[in-house]
C-alpha cells in the first residue's frame, strides 16, 4: 500500500508490485492509481505503435496526446522523455541542455528489463516497474498545460487519461523526481 514520507509525498511502500511479480499489469496500475487517489479514465482502441497510428486511431480521445522516448546516454544512463506528440524533440540539443553525453534510443531488451513494457507501449506509467529508479524522467513543460494527459496503461491497445498534477504525483510515488524542462525542438526539414 502506498504511504507517505515525512513531506507527505506518496511513495510505493509494501506495494503489491514486487520484482518477483514484475512487470505490473494495467490492472496493477489502476489499483495503484486508485490507492493514490488519482482519477483516471481509460479508452480501448486497436493497438498503436507510432504517433501516426495513434493520431488516426485515438483522435476521439479528448486531451493532450503524448509520445514517450526511452533513451540511453553515452555513459549508459537511462532516460524517459515524455512530450507532446506533435513536438519534434532535438535529442542532441536536449543532451547538451541536460549536460549529458549524446542520446541514442534504448534497446528493446533494456526497455523490457527496466520498464517492463515492449516497444510501442512506452509510458510514464511504466515507472511502476523501475523499482531501482534507474531511469531519469524528463517532462515537456508545455505538455503539462494540457488537460487531461493521455498515456498507454502499460499496453498499447488502451489509453488512460489523468491530470498533469496527478502525473507528477504518480511519478513521485514511484520514487522518481521528474525534471520539467522546455524541450528543444528540431527545425522542420
């Protein structure tokens, strides 16, 4: 059950999600959201693997649509960048802005090992599976103005909507402190 630390911040404590039972399912996620008092609504749709597929199959879902990039820097540090789906993130400029070595996309095997989801299902909700807090989280500051925000609930045939404040509460409850930044945009080709 989630508890509270000395600052009143929710944390995963004695969670039903343990390394032996990883990865968490969408039902595990919903139970945690409920336990944290986070309102959520989930929509079913055909599986989507790209932003383009999501735009055509999930256009009926209200709110801000997002994309999630699982990255690795040159030193082997892992990153999850969460942004508005329309933002063309300049990864080289972002690495420079964060003061880290160059980014590349993390391998599928590393994604599954660390966040417990397959490619096409990357989501900030997958931080529920990163009990060692190996992944650093970067949020698009502009995205947080959208309401609600939409993410896959650990599977790509559903979309779950939550508020921006609740996204921050969820991320912190998983033991991660998100960096909120203005993401650099790549110039149109």
